[in-house]
């Protein structure tokens, strides 16, 4: 078999994995839309935003794992990718909190 070619079994497996991933992402997205149209206006904004953040992160995690093939890599590589991302997210959250503090400090109501 030449380099870069798949057997029929490998191809069918890859195609089914793509369809499975597409269906999972579609179900989560439809769930978000249904939530927004039915319960989004009745719940506190913090709960709605938390739901959207969790759903978005779960979709992003699944996309990175499946389509970027990160879940098939070795643990050390995954950690070398995930740890800096966690620090980046922590920095964004910390800077947003600090910016909000400075905003309220400099422009009181």
C-alpha cells in the first residue's frame, strides 16, 4: 500500500468518526438554541451565560480532540498544549476581573 492511502476499513472508520462528531456537535448546538429560545429569558443571566460557556468549551474540547487529533496523542504532548491554555484562560479571567475593579474604582456610580 502506498504512503498516504487508506484501506477501505480505515476510510469507513474515519468517515463514521466524522459523522459521529458532526452529530454530537449538532445535538449540543441545537440544545443551546432550544435553551436560548425556551428558558434563556426566564433564568438569571449568570446561569444562562454559565450554560453557554460550558457548552462552548465542551464543543471546543471535542473539536480539538477529534478533528485536531489531540486525543490520539501522547499524554506529555497533551499536557504541553493544555497547561499553557489553562494559564492563558486564567490570565484572561484575572485581567477581566482586575479591569472591572479599576473601572469601578475610577468611574464610581
